[in-house]
């Protein structure tokens, strides 16, 4: 399989290594200063760029019929436009706030716990996410997905980085050197606390999941998620 890498930072380099180990070929390594030359020869593209580049990268792929995976966060105000473009072009597209296979299991666990806790009003929900200092957006896309999973099954209506009001989930976002990603959800009452937590040990889990998703997407048409890739839908 021929892969175009849209974004060639730390994640892009890890994705490259794992893709090569799995027998794939890299036909484009695009950073912010380079062109899309070579994109048309790809079987699939993987976008791990920056928020300002994501829409342009995804659009370039969909406009020429290249399936595209995006793990870039911080651009989701334009996500509906990319869904519409994918539909219009009969393309294939997966966005994931986190491609780690373990994190996607964690997403399911989070929703299951939220359902169990929904009627226990004595518990207040809060979250913490910790990432490396190079991460540009806060809270992380993963934390937003986790918050949305709680909101889906409870009376909470929003999340906030500020002091929460009664129906908001407080997310504390920390930036610490060399932390790939840690996410915790807390249910606090006067008598106890329930906590679930996912800790990434390296970027390899994110990269492997992205390559697995790219392998899965080739030959399909539509807008998908990691739930589809992992058979969790």
C-alpha cells in the first residue's frame, strides 16, 4: 500500500516507521512548507498535521479521490464541511481524536460507566488530561470525545476549562514535557471517588492505530470512525 503522510513531525515519523515495518511504501512526506506532489500516487493519506493545515490537507485528498485518515485535532468547526465534501466526491474519510486502539476501548468504557452513573446525582464528574508541551490545542481532542461520551448519557450539557456551573464538566488540561497522553475521568461524591484512566507510554499506539485504520479504509466509501475499524459500532 502506498501512503502519503500529511504532516511530518514527531507523529509522522513514528507513523512512517510503523508503516514501513508493515510493508507499506511512503510516497509523500508533506510538511507545512512543501507541496502535494506525489499525493495522486497514494492509495491512502494519513494527516497528522496542525489545526491550520488539516482542512486543506483533507480537502486535497477528497478532491482527487484519495482515502484520508485525520488525527489532527483543533479544527473540528469545519468537520461538517469535510463530511459534505466526502459525500459529494464519493470519497472515504476517517477522523479520530485518538487512533490508539486502547484509547478507543477506553472511549467505550467511559460511555458504559456514564450510563451506570447517570442516575447517581450525588457524583460530580470531572476530567484531567496531560500532554507534552508541544501540543497546540487544549483540551485535547481525546478529552473532548470523552466529555461528549459522558454528556451523551447524563444530564451534563457542556464541558469547560473554567470554573464549571452545575451542568458542565470541568476539564483540567496540563502540559508537561515528554508526556504522550494521559486521560482521567473522576466521579466524586462526599464518601468516595471512582476513577478510570488511560495512560499512553509512547506515540506508537497512536501511530499503529492510524496505520491499521488506513489499511481498513482502502476500498471503502463513506465517512467512518474508529468504532467501524474495530467493529465496535
